[in-house]
């Protein structure tokens, strides 16, 4: 790759250097240490005035040192299968800074880079080459945190940092031995089966071990790992301690998932909770998050898991670790989204250690075709994260970097990246032929000795161990694997029954009137002296009055939240603009109009209440919803709610919805009470602000995996939220919330609806006796139908609302039919096009329940490629037409 000219220091720097020098004269400790070294080593006051057309030699020397710190990584041979040697950037050549050959032997100040105070220029350059162009490529000069930058520089330029005892080297070899032989054993015993081996990157195991080991000495009690499938089985076995026999069992043809897993998942997607025992005897709990094949989707889930655990312990006690693929970290947008939330109050986790398992290829795509940057890790620079590039064939450098990264994370609470460069010994999944697309690289790989073999030879040459000890190490571990193979349970003769998910039970959700009034009077107050916006003040007063009259949607929600909090159930509300609410209906966050101070009334009900947190998220759906899912499965006692700004914004969170929320219980036995609030309704706002894509969620429904609700009154919202907080059976809840109905004069409830009512799966029409026609609908269209019926005086028509679409309330519907004896027509009405909304989902169920007695009719918009009309005039015309046909 062609590099740019990285020269940046010119005579134009001299005024700034003079300014810093004046500060140095006043107080040497007030300037950055590298400048202090610079001024200490020269008579700067005399030399700062140039005597010739080029800067003074001392200035040029400092510029050369800074160039090594900035660009030395370009000379490091990180890639073990590179077909070309690293370039020697011009900026690192002494001649670039005006040094002549004869000056190499001249004495210069060492700047602390060697032990002596002064050395030859050649010796100084040799020290810089060893530090910045040797075995580790380090990028840190982009970091804005001066203390962190200086810390890294000091550690790298210290002569005592890179030291390993013989025992540490033997332990490293032991990890490499386990890592390699485990893969070799699987390759031999289960030939042709997918396993996404770690061969070529086996150093990941000792690196992870060292990272957790060093972290444990710095107060880490638990590590949470998110990774895709490459090397996952090896990490499960050799880091988390999952038994070899269990892993082998999952390779057997007769293996079937247990009852807890439901239908299960492939072995290289499963999560696990294990532990790692450090050299000092500490037990560190290690969690590996379950992950589907959407490679980086696990990133925000892992962060959410870590955050929930940190709230029980501390940020320092729980270490998030993300293991990326090189092509995925560069190509998947969710990586950026996850990094973007890393410092935000509602989502921060005190820094994550990112390890890029860089095998120089993405399935069959080479780096030059998969990214526009020099390194796959370049995204990290945007977030001031230090980046270490290491060669997997140099295990000592890799584990040294792991130590540094643990220390950086614990000291500075920031993200840090390790770009672990190796290769992929076989094709993408052991069944591919990699030479189709990478013939030159694989010609090189075929001739390579394993990382274990290379390191073992190195230790034998150093006298750290003997060949006999090395052979014993391998023999003993092979025996361990062979023994585990014998412990695989035999095929079971019993037939696995389909796992039937327990349905959500019915519970009482009523609350006394006095308690509701007391809570309302509390959350409608603000602290004395708090300057509230006049309109918000008016809203607070109107909410108090609602308890005597008509309760709207926002008040129904507030009362649900308040009663749950009063019952010591915590609530986490997350999403774009959730504090105020997209449509100014919530105002859970109140802002002082003079000071800008924030106040959350629901967080101040009483001293014993549950925690209430409302976090305005960044403009991200994928990462934020993924984070909230991870948080919810780890903190099941909290009601976690993610609200979309508009329902269709969930489109960009489809991976967390499809592959985690809807299916995690069946695949991995993971349950959640995560709640999605998705504003939905056709008011003529166009294709992108109308539909929450109800049909997509209903298509995902099966085996009682979640609840889907399209409530039409504040009381319905009140009761369903209270159910969600109290259900012992945890299920995701999807609520299609309204927009126009937030202030609709008819979309109101009474206090009695909350004190004596319950959530109704179907709301009957009690105003019509003995109807001959029944219109079934869901959501906002009900209010349009009521108005049209009044207009046409069609009082032979009953209108019933299906409030819970899944699980479909079959018994309640049959009871409804039994009460309507005179029916001659039953129809479904919806405002969505017929290929969207609930129609295609409810039609077969309703027809089956009708038993052929009456064919179900459809009234609504025709099939459409777009969710809604872009013109308000066309929207009104379509609505009038569907209402006309419904009452013809």
C-alpha cells in the first residue's frame, strides 16, 4: 500500500516550541515529559534562533524521535503471511531530517531511551527501532488523553518492561500446547465437520489467559467475552473450562439439545459460564455470550451484560472483552455504534479490551477488497483507543501487550485494541478450498510450522525446557483428550419431546385509588426552586386533575411506572428522546429552564422504591437495543424498555430482534422480559413514520416466545406494563404504541379502569346488542370505525378490538362469538396494506376458529410495496375508502 509523506514538523513549529520553552523555564514540571527531556538535553535558549536555513540539530533529533513514536509501527512485521516486507517510511530515515552519515556517530542526549544520559545518534536510532519497529506496532500518538499517552510512552520506552520469567514462558507454552492439540484432535477425530478452528491464531488462548490473569491482580473479578465462531470452541475449552467430553459430545451424530435449550443451536454459537484459575489461585468468573452468525452483533449484547453485572459490583470488577474478526471489525457498522456508546452515561462499561483475531482474510475476500484503511483496526483511532499490532508467531510480545492492555483498561477506563495478526490454516469452515482465492498465501501457510513448535524450539534453545519436557507436555495432554473422548455419553434411546414454552400467566394488576393519587401527587411535584417550563408545569397540574376525570396515555404510563417502582421493581427506559418522549407526551425528564439541571420525578417517589433510569440514547437502534437485551438477560428483576422514536426505526435493529429477542429462548435457553415500545399508526405522515412493521414481529411468533400487544387505551397500557413487571415467566413484550391517540379525546381511561380493571386481550363492544355484523380490528383504526359508524348510524355493527395479537386469545374470541348469536358477517379491518399489519397472521387463525361457518372478510388498503402513502391527501382518500367499504 502506498504511504503518504508523514513529515509534519517544520520551522513553523518554532514559535510554539519557544512558548513551551518559556513555560519550562518557569516550571519544568508544567510541561509534557517528552518536552522536558528535550529541553534538559540542550542549550535551547541559544539554539532556538536558527543560524542556517534548517532547524537546529537538537530540534531535528526530537522530530526524528517523535516520528518513530508516530510511524514506527509501519516497519513492524506483524503479518506472518505477508508476501512483501514492510516498507521503510522516509519519515524514519535520518536523512529526512537533515542528518548526514557522519553525524550518526555524534553524541546526543538519549531522552531516556537508553540507560546512559548520552549516546551516539546511531545507538539512539537503534533503541527507537527496537521499541517502535521491533515486535510490537503501537499507535498511540492520536490519543487526546495526555496522561494515557505519556503512560504508554513511558512503559514502552522503559528498559525493564518486557521481561518474562522461565515459569511464565513455560505456562505460555502450556497454553499453546492445549490450543494447538485441541484443534488437531478435533480435525482428526471429526474430519470434515465445521468448527472454525483457531489454527494460525492459537496465541489467542495465552493472550486471553494473560489478560484475565493480569486483570485479576488489578481487581477484575469477572470477564464477559463476546466473540463470533472463529476459535470459539477453543476458548470454551481452554479459557472457560467447558469439559472436552461435552464439546466432543456435541460433535457426535447422536447429539440432541437438552430441554433447557429448546431446539438448540450449533456448537460454535453457544454461550457458557465458566471460570479461569489464575496463577495466584484466584477464581475469575468468565462469561461467553451466545452469538449467532451475524458476526459483530454480539458486541453491544456483551456490553449490556457487563453493565448489568457492574451495577451489582463495580466497573473495575467486570471486564468486557470483544474478540473481532479482521473483516468484520472493519466492515460491520455495529462496531462503530458500540464504540460510540462506550462513554455515554447509560451505556458505559469502563472500557473494553478489543482483540482482533486477524487471519488476513474474510471468508474468501482479501484485505485490499474489504477495507479502505491500512489496518482493520483504524476505526479505533476515532475513539482515542490505543492500538497494539502484534504477530501471533511471537507469543511473548502478544502476552506482554495483553498485560499492558489490562493495566490501561483498569487505570484509564478506556477501550484498547489488540490487532492479533495470524492466519487461517484451513478454509473458512474446514470444508472450503482456500487456494481458489488465496493461492499465494496458502502456499506460504502450507510450509509453516505451528506457533507451538516455533515457540517450543525457542525455549529449548534458551535452555528454559528440554525436549523431553516438551514431549511429555504433549503426550499428557493428548492422553487427557483421549480420556475425554471415552467419557462421551452413549446415544440415548429416549425420544426428545418438543419443548413447550409455558404460557404467560394471568395476574392481578389493580391498584387502589388512594395509592394512585398519592403516587401521582409525588411525581407531579418538582423540588422547591426548580424552574420548570410553563407548559410542563401545566401538564403536571392537568395530570393531577386526570385522576378525577379522564386519564390519557402519558398518565397511564406514568402510573404504571410509579406503581412498579413503589413495589421495588426497577425500570430502565432507553432510546432516542425517551426522557421527554418523541411526541412530548412523557416528560419523565424535566429540565430546569435556568440552570439546565435534570430532574426525574419517578426516581424520587420514596427511599425504598426501585431504581428508575431514563437514558436518551444516541441515534442508534442496533447497538442500543442489543445493549438493552444484554442488560435485560443479566438483570431479570428490572423492567427494561427500549422505545423507538418511530416504530419503523426498529428496521435497523432487525438482527437483535430476529436473532436474540425472538429466538434466544429456543436457541440458548435465555429468557428476557425486555419490552419494546414501537409507535405505530397511519396519520398521513408518509411511508417512514407510519408502520412499525407489525407483520414482521408476528411472523417471528411461535411457541409462546413473546407477547405482541396493540393496546388502544391508557388502562390497557397500565395493566400490560404491570403484568410485565410481575410475571414470573419472563417473555419479551412488543407494544405498538400510538401517536395520534396520545391526545385523542376518546382515547382515555378512568380511575376505575385502573383500580378494578385488568388487561383485556379482546375488548368487546358492549354498546351494541344482538349485532348482525362484527368488525374485528386492532389499534388506532378502532376510533376511525367508531366515528364512521356514528356517521352512518350503522348500529347493527359491533366493533371488537383484538388487543393481544400473540399469543392469540382463542378462548376469549370463542366466548365472544357465543355471545353474538345473530351474526351474519365477520370481517377484519385494518389501516395497513393487506400484505402488512396483522391480516395475514390473524386470517388463518380466525378462519380456523370460525370452523367454516362464515368466511372472514377483509376491509383495508390494498397490497402495497410501500408501507404508506406519501401524500396526506392520498392518505385521507384511502382511509375514507376503507371506512366506506367496511360499512357498506
